[in-house]
């Protein structure tokens, strides 16, 4: 992976964590409003014409359901964000290593580069250019191979 991809992955994971946190806060706030408002609305509109001698079970289950939904949402968000946090840390370590490799230019210093250039230059100067020789099969080899083929 290159540095830009790692930076994009880190930013994407952070954005996803923020989004999940906001969604979890929305679920908790919605649960609070439902717990506060739904029982009174049910009593006013659903149980309006009936005489209630005891509290209906649905009114007891609304706060419990809202609490369970809120708790599951919070736990899922915390676990998901923790996993994304670990991925972010791993990506940051990889990014730092990649940037340090780029910064160090694979550990080659200027003096080492100059020495390598000097060695290459001296190797090129000592090598004398020679005329190109074309390799042709010799006539004897051609004659021997044709004699063998005809004798068989």
C-alpha cells in the first residue's frame, strides 16, 4: 500500500467511528423520548375509553425495551470503534514506516551514492569497447551435421 491509500484508510476509519458514535447517540436520545412520551400517548389515545384497574403490561415493557435497545447500540458502537481504533493504529504504524523508508531513501546516504557513482564510472572507463563479432556457425559443423543426417 502506498502512503495515500493508508492516509485515506485512516481518515475513512475515523469518519466511520464518528458516524457510528453519532448514530448511537441518536438511538439513545430516541429511546429516552420514546420512554418519556409513548406511555402517556398510549394511555391518552389507546386506553382512553377503557377503565384501567392495573397498569397495562405494554406500559411496563416500553422502558425495558428502550433500555435494552440503547444498551445494545452503545455496546455495538464501543466494540466497533475499538476495532476501528486498532486498525487505525496499525495503519498509522505502517504509514510511519513507509514515510521513514521514503525519507531515508532506503538508507543510502549522499556519500554512499557518490562512492557508487565513482565505482561505476571507473568500471565504465576501464572497459574497452570491442568490435561486435557476429557469431556464425562454422562450415565444418554444418557439413558434419548434414553428413550424419544423410548417412542415417
